[in-house]
C-alpha cells in the first residue's frame, strides 16, 4: 500500500517560507497522486460485500454525511417516508439508505450514508464507498452535533477534501490542454502570489506532462493547480446542519445560526426542519417547468424539475428520449418568454426559467 503518511509527516516537518514553497509543491503533487490511486484503483475488484451503489432517482440527490449518532437517520425518518433504523448507539446504518423528500412538486433523493470515520480517505471503515457515493450527489449535508466541539466539522472537511470533494468552492479558472509535441506553453492573465511558474512547471514534470498548454486566469494556489491536473475533483455545494440545538444555550444557537452555509435544527423536537428543507431547495438551484398539451390547460400538478440554465432540449430529454430528435418548435409562456405574458416560439437551445409553461410540437 502506498504510504501517504510519510509524505504528510514530511510536509508537517517542512517550515513554510519562500525557499521551501517549491519543495512543498512537489510533495503536495505526490500526495494527491497517491491518494487518487488509493481511492480509484486501476483494477476494479469483483464481487464480495454489500456495495452501496444506490440507483440515482428523483430530480436531485442529497448526501447526508456525519459522524455516527448525530441524528442522520432521525432526520431521514422525519423528512421522508423512509424508515432508517435509528438508535442511541454508534454505527447503526451500515448500508446507504435512500429516502425521497417531496417539495414543491420535486422529488429529492436524500441518502443517509454510513457514519464516516476518521481515515475514510485511506479506505478505513466503509470510507471508499461512502466517498464514491457522496461524489454523485448534487448537494452535501454535513450533519453535526451542536453539543460537541467544532473539531468534528474540521475532521469531516479534511476527510472530504482528501478524497477530492471541494465544498462550497468553484472550479479554478484554469484552461489545461494536453498536446503531443511542442513542449509546455504557460500563460497567466493575473499576477500569481500564492504559487509561481517554477512550482507549476515542476508539478507538470512530476505528472510526466511535457507537452501541454496552460492558461491561468486567476490567482490560484498550488493545491488548486493540482486539482485541475487531476481533473476528478467534485465541486459541491454544502450545508452544515447542526442538530440537537434544544440541548445548548440560545447564545450558542445564535452564534451557529449566523455562520455561512449553516442551518440549526433539532430532529427530536422537530425544530426548524421546514426551513432546512427550503434551504436544501435553494441550494440545489432547481427550476420547475410545467408542460401543456395543445388546447388544454397546463399540468400544474406534475412539474418537470431541471437544473438552473436548463434548455428546451433538457426538458425534451426529461419527458421522453424520442422528443428531441423529432422536435419542430416549442411555445413558452412565463419569465423566459420575450413577449410575456404571451407565448414565444423557441428552439431547442432556449433557456428556461422557474415556473415557465412549455408546449412542445414534433414533426
């Protein structure tokens, strides 16, 4: 097994200053490469054990992650029509249990993942499976115990970061293209203050990338550049959900509630659960689109839920795969219509907005 521990120790021993930046950059690149090999083995082992490849269903998937006994199963039971075994002892949930949260006509899959343990990124516990399933989510809910220290949050963030899940961050503005010849072309449109060209070139060499074009358009760190090279990083929105607020003081609740990307709840007392569901909906950024048959009223009971920025082509694919190939035109009423409140005749590339009504005409 590859020893990531030695590299981590060497990085901890190395004093951070201008002279050691280059050396640290190479160590970080090596560590990222080893971790990628640990979590994504080249050959897939077959059979054995209970996997938790849960089929993705509904309009979006939300992964519940947290240490054992923080109340994930109770939340799932309260918000969905699922019975996930909850108990006062640790490690009750051993396989991923999906539940469906219905909100504003959308079906959101809530996935209760087994309690993450420290060292999941090294494949300890059921870490690898938990992580690969979390990567398929559209939103991560990190569930925390409000009665415990913030160390729990820090440990989970470290674990998720180590496996390539970047919380509440966007992809670095870097364009990277491999070539067959011509060496390395490195261009920057901004001054680099957190890394330098020498470090970037040495990281490219350590990944055996000797022919490529790199265009850096923001002041990135060495870590962010490594993320771009690895290319399997997931940038996911995350809500920190503090449970058991009925067991702490009002001052503490107020302090937690004012942190960014944070919701405070009590599953047992049923406090603030409606607000949590609304925040989940807002974070997912879904739009509801209603369909209308010719000569009929729009079907307001069964919206099609799509991502923000979805097009007519997306709604065609969402209804039936035969629609897009036979598409003639669509009529759209609502915010995205240029002639609102009247309909606009549009093509497949037209972007839809929340609560639009669409009529599709085929050949």
